[in-house]
């Protein structure tokens, strides 16, 4: 070992990396301890020397308490040596090995890293290799180390604004630099990198500090880089403060550069806005939420009598698992996109999951052979495999056992409520369960005929098993659909209310009941009750995407538009494929481009056309409306409002009014469509009828005061006494509902910005 370098006396080796060795030494001139960094002999090269010079020059430009100081650079013959500040403590990588990092410690370290990064970025320096081993924890705070891959991105020296230089990159185009597990996607692709790459790395480091796991893993370098480019790590759970940190981390680790924080300063401000309660600050390691999808089962031999099980049994398993708060289950509609032998990488990326269940069914007489595998995504390894022989009578029991095995394999802890929930609802007979499963499959097609058939099968299930809560929920849902769009509105609406009341009486905590009941309550003028009910559940059911989808609608009806958008963002964060009604919320806010971005393509009917008109794209909207009207597929209120908009765009105001009048009975069953019809009436100067429609919408619980006051189509009404009177009444109701929303902790529960 070297004894001296210049006037520095070497004491001991304190570290070694891939490129060099670090020694503790004594500065005999200034009589102080220092760190001496040298290049390993095997790495003595022009590039290695360039990296060391780059590190020295980068550090020399920065004066920040969270950046390691450089004191000197020496050239000893062919060797290059850095003299650095000697730090007392341990690297963050070593700290992660010693045990749990508290949330407050992780938050403090993250803030210090970002403070140092902002100082670097202000000087045009990008670190490009942030990772736990390059963050050193001292008694006085964190220090950033190892600037060997740092790159100057600006052309201005900090000391003299008139002096410029051109910095040649030491990295060949297309060459990957950095550490794969913390590397931004643009780095992984060998593209030019800027400050956003460092922000991505900070998000990755924060995630690891909070969970003890790196966000991107794999069995090989290729697997890790694939995960960086295409996958998202599981959401974090534990408290609302943890969820706030999770949102910050997600934005920092966005795949697109322009979706991340614009600067380290902006991310630091976001972290500083998170205040921890005492329990959160000392909490143990944050939980991650497992994401799973149950794929349709394969029929080894087609059988008309039992083929329905290939889709309905996975759907039933998914619904059972969705009652657990530590697992997020993707929808069976999404699962239908993966057939045959699915590619684990494709499932991981497109479904955004950590595991998937696949299986096969074969009937022999009155017995079934069911084979299932739980498979890791994207790795493709089998977590567990099981085969079972069952009769239809035992099928529900087999389903229950499969759910148990999944939860055990994913090592998901269950609280007492979840344990009770997983064993509560059991059909009385195999015949009842068959009726239930068949009806579920038919109800996927949302037409009057299919819903009527599903209703009849649910009623047969009810006769066989009157105490099976899920069937009452499904019956209530199809009856609500038939009451809203069918001919027997009164009878089906009453049957829907009775069915939901029965379901809640049997199982007050059934997630399916709470989620399906929300649109029913909203249509019945009880959006405030729905909002308060869902807010109460959201205090404990933090990871149920469908619950937040319900809050999107309920909050919008209560004119809590910011909360509606926040609920949409929370739901989409939990499940990127979640379908919500947020497009309507954006429309009420006047955010028409966001309406189009959010509006689904498969069910595209009216709203996208209305948004296009609001953006001045009248001809595009007219062409779409004509095409949809010719193709059919819509009835009742939706058909009426589409015809009305088409006629307005054609300049035929009489037909515009006639279309609304023809569908008026159906329109009045839906308070939100009443609002849209009022827009049309106001636009063609039917002022009295417009105010009457708005009044009816508000009386039905659709409190749209902010939209009415903002929407230019209502301009013709605003000078009328009836309008002023209507708005006063609406504002009073809005104040009352808002007070109830605040009293229920709505802003905190939904995390309204």
C-alpha cells in the first residue's frame, strides 16, 4: 500500500469501487484528515483519467453542504489523485442493509439529496449515477459522492457569465452509462440525459428507502433495463402521508421526461409539503400493494354446458380477491385481452401487474379437473401450481381455496375484517351458483335484451339462495340499468332499490355492493349520501380503485370537481386501466382537451363530440355524430341528446328542440343528461325550458353551479331573474353539501391538491 502521496500520509484503505480506491490520509500541511481517491492500475487509461478530472472539476464548482468537497488534484507520475473531504458515517447502501429506514429519515435524506442536486443543476452539472452507494450519510446530513459520470450541460462558467466553453461528451452516442437499477429510461436507451435523469434516480432511491426493495429488478441486466423502460413498481400503502410520497415518487419516475418534475427544486417543494404525523414518522417499512390479474381459463375440450366457467369463474375469483386491501385486482375485461399461453412480459407491461393466475378446465361427466398456476410477471417463474377435481357442488369451495392460496403465496397480511370478508358470502347450492355465474357472463353485454335475461337468471339464483349477498347486488345493478333505459322504469327502479337494500342487510361491508350502488344513488338524487358513504370507506379501503371511481361520479354530482379529478387520479394510480367518468368532470371544468384525452373510445357517444364543438371543431363533431346515428346502438336519453347536438350543428334548431322533447321522459331519469340538454336549450335561446331543465337537474341532486357559471352556452340566461333565483338556490345547496364534504375529511381522504 502507498505510504505517502505528496504531503498526504496514507493511513488506511477505506473503500474500493470498480474504478478506484479510496484511502484515509493526513494532510501534513494543514494538519487535517482527508480522503484520497486513486485510479486502480488496471483502469489507468485516458478515459479513467478524464472521468477523475471531470469529477474534480464538477466538485470544485459546487459549494453546498450536501456535496462532498474536493481539496486538491495531484498528478503523481502517470497516476491521478483526488484529495477529498473525509466523511464520517456510512453510505446509504450500507444503511439499507442494517434494517428499517423510518419514513421521516427517508424524507429527510431525500430532501437533502434534492437540495444538493438543485445546486448542481443550477451550475449545469448532471450527476448521471445517483444510487445509494453514492449517497453518504454523516452525522450532519447526506453528502453526494462520485461525480465520475457527471456531465456539464450548460455552456457558462458560474464565475464569469461572459466566459463560455463547449463541453465534449466523454460518452459515445448510444452508450449506456449509469447503474441500471436507478437509470432513467432515456439513459437505458443511450439517449442524451439532462437533470430529469437525476430526478428519476431520486425517485428510485426514495422508493427503496421506503420499501427496502429496488423499484426495478430482474435476473439479468437485460431484465432490469426492460423493467426500467416498460414497467412500474407496485404502489405504496400504509397511510395518507405515504400515499402523498407515493404520488411524488411516481411523478419523479415517470417514463416520459416531460411528465417528471421540471426541476429538483420543484420536487423538493413537493417533498416539503408532506408533513408526517408521529405514527407515520416512526412507522416501520412501508407496504407495497400487490397487483394481480386472473386470466380466462382455457377449455381443454369445448363443452357448451360448461364453457361459461372459463370466464365467469376467474371473474368470481377476482371479485373475492378485491375485498383485500393489500392486493389490487385488474378487471376481467382487461384479462380477456390475454388468451392462449400469455407472455409474462406482455402481461406485466400491458396489465401493469406483479403476478397473474392462469388455468385450464376439463369436464368428465359431472366432474371438473381444474389446473391453476400463479405466475410471476415479468419473470415467468411459477409461484405455485395446483390441480383439483371438483363437482359443480364443490366449485365455490375450490374458488375459495384458490383465493386463499393466492393470498398466501403473495404473502399478504390480512386483518380481521378481511378474514371475515373472505368467508362470508356462500351460495346455498351449486344450482344457485351456476345461475349466478351464467348471469354474470350475460350481463357483460349491456343491452336491454341481455340485461333482461341476466335479471331473470339472477331472480332464479335468489329463489335458490336468498341469503347470497352478491346476487342481490348484481340484480340491483341490472334492474337499475333496465329502469333507466327500458320501458318498465318504475317497476325495475323499485326492484333495484329493494335488491341493494337486501344486499347491504346481508353484508354491509361487501365492496361489490358499495361500488355498484354509487351510480344508483347518484341517479336517485342522493349523491351526497353516496359521497359520504364512500369517504368513510376510503379511510380504510385505500387501495380499491373502483371505490375511487365511484367518488369521481359522486363528487362531481356534488360540484366537488377538484375532488372528482383527484379521485380519478388516485384510482388510475392504483389501476392505470380503470374506467371512470372523469371525462364529464373535465367537461364541467371547461377542460375540453382533457375531456377528449379521458373519454373512452369504445363507448364514444356524445361527450367527445360536445367537447370538440367547445373547441371549435364543429365539422369533425358533426361527421362523428352522423356516423354514429347511422350505425345505431344508442337509445333513449343518449340518442336524444346526440340527435339534438347533430341538429344544432346543422343549423336545424327546430329538430334540435324536437329531439330533446322526444327523449324527455328518458332524459329526466338522468340528472347529468338533463344538464347537457339544458346547454342545448340555452344555446338555441329556449331560456325558460333551459332554466326548467337546470332546476330539475339540481333538484335531482346534480349540483352544477360552477359549470353553469363557467359554460359559455349558458350566457343567454345570466341576465334573467329566473336564472339569478335558480343560482341562489343552487349555491345554498352547494354550501350545505360542501360543508358536509369538509366535515367528513373529504379533502384529506381524497388528497385534493
